[in-house]
C-alpha cells in the first residue's frame, strides 16, 4: 500500500515538475519573443516610479501581453532597482526583454518633449517640440524669442521646462558671433552660471549641443572652444600646400569670411579660392562682411546697407582699405568653412557677386565681373518694382 502511495506521489511530482518547467518555458518565451505593440510609443517613466507601475502602463497601451510575466522577468534579470526616469521610445513589436533594457540602460530620454534653443545670425528662438513616435517627426507646440519677450514666457514652455524628463538642446548656427552666443546663453533660463567674458571671435564651434537643466554656461562655452580647437587642428594638418596663411589663426580668419559670404555648401571652396587668389596677387579682399564687423563689433546685425563713407573709412576690418586679412575672425565659422579655407578649389576667379538665386556669379576679369554686377543690379531693380 505504502509503495502505491509513494509511486503515485512520485508520478504527481513528476507531472507537476513537467507542468512547472512548461510554464517557465512559456513565460520565458513570452518575455523574449516579439511583443504585441502595433505602433511605436513614447513611454514616460516618472521620477520615483516602479516597475509595477511601468508594467501596468505598458499593458494598458498594448505593449506587453502580461504584466505579471513582465514583473517576473525584471526580477529574474536582476534589474528591479535599475529603472530610469525619462521618456523612452519603444518600437512596435519590442519584446518585454527589449523594453526592460530600454528603461534601465540609462542616458538621455529618446522621445517626448525637447526644448530646442536655436541661436541664429539674426535672432535666437526657443522652441518646445514634441516627438511623434509613429512618424519620428517633431511638432512645435510653443515658440518665442527670449530677446523680444515682454513678461512671462509661454505657459507651455514654463510647464515643460520644469518637467524632469524634458530634453534640452542648443543649436548654434554657423556664422554667429561670440557676443551673440554669450548673449543668447544668458537668456536661456534653464541654464546657470555666468560667462566671465566674451570668448575670442571664431573660437566657438557652431553645432548642436545637448545639455541638462541647470547646465553651467561657462562649461558649455569651454566645450565649444575645445571642439573648435580640435576642428581647426585637424583641418590645418590636412591643409593644401602653398596657402597664404602664416598660421592656423589666419586660416580661421579666412574661414569666418567665407562663412559670412555664402550659405551654400557647394560654393564655400570657390569663395575661398577667390580670396586666396587675391591674397596671392597682393589684391585687397574687398568684402563687405568684414566692414560690417568693424562697425558692429559682432554685437548683432547692422540692419541696413553700408554707406560709402563706411567703405572709405580706414579701420582694421575694412578690407577695401587694408591690404591683408583683418586682425581677427568676424564670426564663428563651422567645420565646412574651415575646411574650405584650408583646401580651396583651384580656380582663376578673382571676383564674385550675387546672382539672384541665392548663389554667386564668379569672374576671372574685372570686365566679366562688371557685367555680372550689372546683371545683379537689373535683378534688384526688377524685384523692387514687383
């Protein structure tokens, strides 16, 4: 009798064991297999949240099939204490295992709200943007210019600025001056600290910089300086032979002039070739942006055309009067302009003028140039009469 009982108990144990193994295998497959999510979502994890709350949210959004399996998988993978706050992009079909990795990996948020501060040549614009998970496109929900703000910033901005998972990015355009950058950063109320003095013109690398709320302004400036030093050194080491620059600093001056003269990527090396050819022939550069910088000192735009008296006045930056490069850069050039100044096209051109399309007409002789200028004046007159 006892032998039969023992035999039955053993059989039952084996059956239970088999079922248990099957359940574990099924659960493991559920945890690692493709998930049910049909469309990409942005999962927001609040500061102080728990995996239990995250599991419920994911199940409610159709991202996982079973919250209990998700929680067990988290415990089994020993990641229960590694949950990060933020907004995270979860792709359609993501497995539970992949989602756990996404929310425990760390780093910046990958979706949700971004406050983008665009520092441009004419103005600085603050934008609040929301990423659409499905299209991966940003939608602007608020926009304003801090320098023109009267009273409080838009409510949407103030609300999103103070949320813990909001990302902050500062995009500095090529050709912005150092004074403009410092002035704009001082108006960014999500940053802290002071910049003791305006950095040397040309020493800041235009680029897109991701920062955190409360980031130190001086630290960002230092990062921009380090980046520009590296860019200039790389381009200088790869420079063409027989350029009319005594050192890398003079190349940076030229790069800033090229940056201000053209916004077309395909023209930069041609424009650089014109100025290099003129220097090699002992000709004056005769470029308006340097004259303008001598007037404004980089503190904003001139806002009008140059006067004849200003073109005749002798200043260190008036390249219609001086015989060489101006003493400093006139803006902060980007990598492409620096590379163009140090590897210009090989052309016979000595002149260029706007051609009405956003680009320029280049000429080898003064007669050709005068014809191009006449054509440009004709275009200007036609536009004025429209």
